[in-house]
C-alpha cells in the first residue's frame, strides 16, 4: 500500500537547500519514492495559515521504503543540515481511505441485494395488479404480501 510523506518546512538558514535539492531527489527515487509536489507557493484555503516556506508531498510504495530512506546513511548528512537550517515537520500517512473502504463489506452487499430483490418483487406485484385489474389490489397492499419479505417473489 502506498504511503505519503508530507514535509512542511520553514527555512531558517537556506545554506542547506541547494545541496539538499541536488542530492536528496535521487535518494528518494532509489528507495522507490517520488515527489508528487514540491512548492513554496502555499495558499491556505481554510484555518490559520502555517508559517511555512515550502511543502513537499512524496509517495513511497510502503512504510518500510520510507523508513529505509529516512535511515539511509547517505541521507543522514542532508537530514542533519535540513534540521539545523529549518523548522521541519515530516508526517507520514497511508492510503487507508483510498483502498475502496467506501465499498460495502460482503455482508452489506448481500443485504443490499436482498433489499433490491424485495423492491423488484413489490414493483412486480404493483404491475401485476395494474395489468390484470386484480380485485385483491383494493384490499391488499403490495407491501403486505409475505412472500416479498421472506423469500423469492411468486409473481411473474
């Protein structure tokens, strides 16, 4: 499952930035990551604006890949320089909400199928009453037909 790193950086001393930009990009790629966005053009749409110089959004194939990148000895001097020359907040989020969790569970799907079957049964009964002018339609509601609620509809 993909994971994302959100880097919120307020630069306090920009001497580290050129070397970091020139080298860290390749390190991210070597661990399967990629930059999705990186910009100093940060606009607050809602809430209190952050005191941010730039934000970067990175995608990695897994949490293990992020950990491997963060602990890579080649990254250590760049991380130290960034930490000393900025106020940084790096956050990792997973793709939990993007895994189609909005699709109902199997049991929910079965329930929905049963309910749809009942609706179709009721529609058939209403059509049957209208089509044949069944005298029972005056005394009986399609909703009261027990077969519609406990099993397959017997009306063609």
